[in-house]
C-alpha cells in the first residue's frame, strides 16, 4: 500500500526527473557515467519501500 501511494504522489515525478537529467547528462562525454547512474535510480525512485541499499565499497560486510 505504501509503494502505491508513493508511486501516485511522488514516485513518478522523481522518475521523470531522473530520466530528464539522465538524458541531459548523456549529452556530454563527461556526464555519461552520471547519466547512466540516473537511469539506474529510476526503479528506486518509483518503488522505494522494501528495498535495501548497501554501500558498494563493502559488499560482503557483516550486518
């Protein structure tokens, strides 16, 4: 239920923003990695509840 409310109220705005900034960043050579990172954030912006974000510098850290 929380993901549905998030999707309807704020998620699609964030996803559209990530798409727009991703396209704008991919115009320049230097911005391509940042644009790709924006595209990877779209699923998290749409349905964030229940997801776990872990740091990549310690992928197998004990919890």
